[in-house]
């Protein structure tokens, strides 16, 4: 591939918008205005301290209990309901949002598209990303022909998104300790209920060293700064209560 095949930001945004249209048509996207307002305010507060604040960011909640989140090119972030319900505090929930924002800031999907150019690869993104196929919710799936945008990120990409997420959280005034805490919650849940978390661990290899790497990074931040950062808010707790009050996730007939 020559350097001339690089994907511009305009192309990236266009691809993301097209994929978002397909995702939104086929996944159970939460339409509750209160939930969506909080999610977008929180997401924007993190995205706008990154080097890609100029993107038109969009944040959506998917009505499924699976623990997962994913990012489309150009600033489209999807967080499953299960992430909010497993978060005790705002900083834990925000850490998952920040990780996905990190993938977009670092253009990981774009790098994959550039590598896949010329290869006619289709990927069933609903299944790969949300685990809804495991629950029989979207057997048909969503096919994005010609682009394996949703191939699993490498361990290096995941580590980079973790590191970017920690930086973003600190700049946004949010305590970054929520990230290693969320990883630990997931490791504990995986041990007790391995089947339920398959989707997240398939997409996001999660070993103890990611907990340690984020802790080490946080330890390099001035403790006086960490003490000024927000861990939880009444607004988040209200948001979580609202999420819990939503209609149950759809269950497909077997």
C-alpha cells in the first residue's frame, strides 16, 4: 500500500456515520432522553480534552446487559447498559467511555481499515462487539462489507487505549482509579460467571498486567492532583437509577 492510500478524517467520519446508521437500525439503542443526555454530556466532557475535540462525537447506550462497549471510526461510541449497571461510581463508568474514546483518538480503526484496504473482508459487527448473538438477540447480525473495521484490536492497541483513557480522565477532572477498579470487577465477575462476560474478554484481552499498567501510570500522577479529581456525582447515581428503570433488554425467541 502506498502512503497515498491513507484515510482522511473526512473519510473516517463518513465511514463511521454509515456504520452508525447500520448499528442504530439493528441494535436495541436506548431512546430515553434523560439517559442519552447524561451519557453525551459525560462523553463530551472527556472527548473535548483530547486532541480530537474537533470531531462531532456521538454516544449511545445499547439495551443489553452484556458488559461491552465499542467505538466506530470518527467518534461514534456505544456503551452497553450492562456497563452502567456494573459501575458503582461515575469514575468507573467514565473509564470505559474514556477507553473507547482513546481508540478513536488513536485512530485504531482507521489503521485497521488502511491495512485491510483491497481485502474484501466483511465482519458481523453486532455479534463481535456486543455479544448480542450469544443471547440470540441478533442472529442476522450486521454486515459491513469490505471493511474489517471491527477486527479485534491488538493487545498493544488495547494498552494504548487504556493509557490514553487514563490521561483523558485526569484532564477531564475525573479520578482515573476507576479504570483499574473496573478491570478488577470484571476479572472477579469472569471468575464467578465466565459465560456472561465472554464478549468483553474476547474483544478486550484483560489480564492482571492491564490492572497493574494503569495503576503504575496513575501512580506517576501527582497525588495532590488525584485528590482534586471527582470520583462520583449525584448526577451519575441518578443516571444509573434511570438506566435500571428502563424496560428490560429484548430477548429473542429461541
